[in-house]
């Protein structure tokens, strides 16, 4: 089935109402999926997850537009506000559990950016394979200024572009300094603010301007010819530019010693090194690249099933299953977004326009 498309208009509360109405069933589904994962993988029961989510309420109220959108989603979807809050801070809550429990940690998301000299169109391309919990359901959100992919129930988008020719892709990271309880802007608020930025510098300040609770990697690009990768741990960050017109990132820090951070032990981390090396090799071997060539790279099965195009590993327990939930390629000059609803090897890309 194609991803649902939700057109959002009006003030944040009414955009939330539209989101919750259109995605009512998907939001209920995602809540069940996440509470199950918190219990089976994160070792947290639902009351404790809600208690931790409630810890963020004073902070979230300081972001009135975001908070109003969550209120709208809760009201129109028939869900309790605290459960919608949980979805919007689930990155901090679940990734922290990955950093302190022997549950394997994240192993997914292969992102990239290509500058004009490396593309057949002379355009800036950016995107990723977003690898995550197989059952999570997403949607395409379209506003007058943004086009993005989000999980049903989460305000704004985490992979997307805006009318200023700015694009965003993300990768989960872990460090031993991560702390879910720090009351600073959560990951999904930062994504929303990045997609609301008009310049690459403004978007970068959203990431680096304040301390973070948990680690994340952000890939930013903007027309006519700029791209940057920002690795951000709670108290430190660093940036990387493209090499030969391209950059790529997966789920490990490229310079942990430079940042002065430690990554918790994870038996999955070698897959991140393998995917990054493969992605870099494919990008370097085939320039210049068009959208179709990039899509072919994102279908790559080298080291299957722990490949760029990720599939469930038969040895993984169900509570640790991870697949490519959506594959995204964006042309920032054309303001277009191609998305596959599932691993791109078996699901066609659908084209969306801002």
C-alpha cells in the first residue's frame, strides 16, 4: 500500500487535528508497537514509560507550537496526550535504553548527500534508508513550506526538505554520556526546527546551539551546492564535509576520540562499519549519479541481510528485528521526494512534490 499523504494547513493545533484525524488508526497501531518494544527490548513497562514521558512536559510547554500540534493530534486521534508525548520523545527514551542495556542497540539508517558535480542533473541529492522497527507505520506530511516523512503521531518530519532547498537525513548514534532525563530540546523538535530553517547555518545551529540529551547524526544539504554531516553527542559535536562531492554516514561515530566520547559495546556495530564502507565504495565508483542510480545503490544487498537494504536477520529475536522501513531520495533543486514504503528492493519508489 502507498504511504498516506497528509496535507497540513493552519495553525499548529489545527495541523495536529488534521494529522490525528488522517492517521488515527496508524497512531493507535504505533502506540501498541512502541509500548511492546519498550517492554520487550527496553525492559520498561508502560507506566514507567509514561512517567518518563511526563518528565518532558514542562520543557515541551516551552515550545508552544510543537505542544499545540501534539494536543491536536491527541484530541483528534482519541489518544491520551501523554501517549502522544511518548511518541514524540521516544528517541530519547528508547535510545537511552539501548545505551545502558545489552539489547544490541540501533543498527540501521544509511544516509548520504551528493553535490552537483557528482550528479547527472547538476542538482543536490540527499536521502537515506531509514532502518527501524518493521511494524512502525509512517506517512508523508505536506505543508506549504515542507515535504517530509514522519511516523504517525510524531509532529513534523525526520526526513524531508523545505521550500528553501534545505534537506535533512538522520542516523541514530549512542554514547555513554547519553541521558534521557536532560531537559533540552528532544530529537524530533530539532528535526522540526531544522525543516523550518531557511539556511544551512540556521539549521546547523538547531543541532549545535544547545546541549543534547542523546546522540544523533544529522546530514544537512542545501542548494545550490552545500552539504554537511554533524555528529552530535550530549555535550560535544563535530562536522564533516563531502569528499569528492559525496558524503555518507551510518550508525557509529567517525571520530569518537576527537569528540572525547565512548560508544557502548554493541555486537551490531560491525554492521554499521560494513554498510558505511559499502556505501562509500558505491558512491565513489559510479559518479556522476542520477536519482535512479542512487535508488539502485539503496537496494544493495552486499552482506545481506545486514546490508544497505536491510532485512530481518533470521538469528535476531523478534524484539530486535530491524528492516528498511522507508527509503528516501530527495532532489533539493526540484523540491521532490521519492519514498519506498518498505525495503526498496521489493517496494517501488513513489514520487512526491512540494
